[in-house]
């Protein structure tokens, strides 16, 4: 996998270099059908849910949170449909969320009857503001709530032996909670579940709301990574949201700090400003030479599907996928890109200025999006005429012709496409006859 560099070839004299790097992809969990869905103006209907599920499977997700079946009849029915219609591939595990209340846990297990494998995901709030203002519970009561319901899930799982159950616990609002208390709850839950290195528990640390700079979250993750009990029997997961616009940074730093697993949504859908954008972080890894194990080779197909399911548009400047992200408006950029493309040989490291990724790797193209406007220079103009019409202009002609084009744009003030350029070229030099 030599197309992309593992790290930038720059060294800082006063720093250890390279610094900490992410060298392998994490385990991934998509929560598009749960956290993403619950934040939609119009939650997905069964048709859209199934389309999203099938797309997630096609991309390569092996763990998919499919809903909150005790909270919503639509989610319950969807889980039943996935199981009864045999929609879940053998190598994919579904995950469902539940609160720490007996009737809800019973209903959760009811939804999972007949599943081959499932993760039951229990959460309860642990932050001081929730304890004091919302729940009116002491620290001891919070620990007791988490432990009692973990033990209940363990017991109910033993009563449905046809399903291979795993367990995830989230101390909700971890990022706003005292570390010592988070450790106390997590250790107690781990003890109550009784994992082994072969059958690990998933401990998921959410930034339910992003409060701090991403390094602070990563420091908290690192502290948990170093201090929680039975670390060898724990998959340490993170679940960043994006309130400060730093969800991706928080997730990357958390991986460097010891996290094994990442939860998020495609293109960052989710509550408020969204969950971590899984496409963004996966392709960041890819452009650093780390295979993400997720397939975005037809990213527009993924975008169309997600836009249909979520009924929300993806922004034209969204990293890697937006309509404009392979567009170059600036003449000097176009010139540099053209030179780098001409110098590039098959098998070379990807080293095209202004294009951090080869658009072809995502099923996109650069050629189609180069544009000529009043900011462009001769590079873009000659590139378009060469790529679209096979006209190779000597350098002197490039300069002369770009001045003519500039004159046309000064008069009309509009953006020109390849066909317009061809017309001007034909008018000036009469190539048609
Ligand atoms: O953001 C959050 O805290 C959650 C939990 C339920 C994991 O979505
Ligand atoms: Zn969340």
C-alpha cells in the first residue's frame, strides 16, 4: 500500500519525529441507524433503514448499531425483520441500545430472539450535572444502577443461548465526568460482566457533548487506558460528537491515546452537530497509508444512498465527498496540478499538490471539475483544451490565448467551460476548416 505516505516528510528540530502515529485501523461501529436516525427531522422508514443497513454492510462494517428497540416500535420491527428475513451476513454483528431499566432490557432481549450474534449496549449518565440536576442520584446509586443492570443483562443473555451475546457499556457524558468516578463505574461494570481476553467487554467512552479541546478528551482516554482494571479483557471504544467541530480530531487523538474502537456515522450525521464522521476519519487513515478496511471506492454511490436515507444533503465542501472538493479554481493551482500529473509515473507515491487524495480512488475524477474563471491562468485553459479537445498549445500560444480568454471574461464576467474555450479558440485561430 505505497500510494500514500505514512507521515509528512518534514522534521521539527526540537521535537521527537515522527510523533505518535496511527498505524492500524480501529474496529468500527456505525451508529447511523441509531444515533444518526434519532437525530433526523424525519426518522427513516423501514425501506430507508434497510437500504442504509445494506450500504453499511457493502462498505464493510462488521458491527452495526441498528436501533433502540425498547424505545421505538419501528426499531423493534426493524430488528425483527433483519433477523427473520436473514438480512444479517454471517460476519456482521448487530448492536442495540438500552437504558438501565428492567422492562426496557426485557423488551430488548425480545427483539433479539433468534439472532446469531448481538451486542447489547447499556448506558446511563454518570456526569455530575446529570447526577445532581437531572437524576438526583448519589455516586453510589449510579454505580449500583449500572452494576445491577449489567448483571441483569448477563442473566438474560444466559437464558437465550442460541445467540452469541456480547456486551457494551457507555458511561454517558464521560467527557464531562471526573475521571476517578468514570473509572469506578467502568471497573464495577467490568467486574459484573466478567469478561476474559478471549471474550472482551466493550467499554465505550462518549463525548456525548464535546466540551473541551480534542487533546483533553484524548488525555482522558489515555488515563482510562492506563488505569482501568482488566484492560486485557476490554475493548476500549470512543464515541465522539462534534459540538466544537473537532469530532474527527478527538477520534484521531483518542486512537493515538489507546482506543481500539470508534463509533460514528457516515458523513457525520447525528445529534446536534452530529456524530464523528466515519468517512472522514477512515479516509484520513487511507491518505496516511493505513488501510481502513472500509470500501469507499464509489463514494458518490454512498453519498446518494445516505442523502436518500437521511433526507439531508451532504455539503459541497464536505471532506473527500463534496461536489467541489476536487475542483480547482485558482490558475496557479491548476498549473501545479497539471505539471505534477505530467511528471507522475505509474506506481509513484501520490504527490499531486492541492489534491491530498487521488479522486479516482473514490470513483471521482479531477478532469471533469477543472474550471476557468477570472482567477484562472493559462494552466487551466490549456489543460481543458488538451484534455477535452486534444489541442496541445506551445507555451507562447498558451500565454497569448489566455490573454484573449481573460479579455472575454472581463467583458462577460462569467465562468467558462471547455466548450466555450473551444469556441474562442476556433474563432481566433480558425481550426475548424
Ligand atoms: O452520545 C452518547 O453518549 C450516546 C450514548 C448512548 C453512547 O449516544
Ligand atoms: Zn451519541
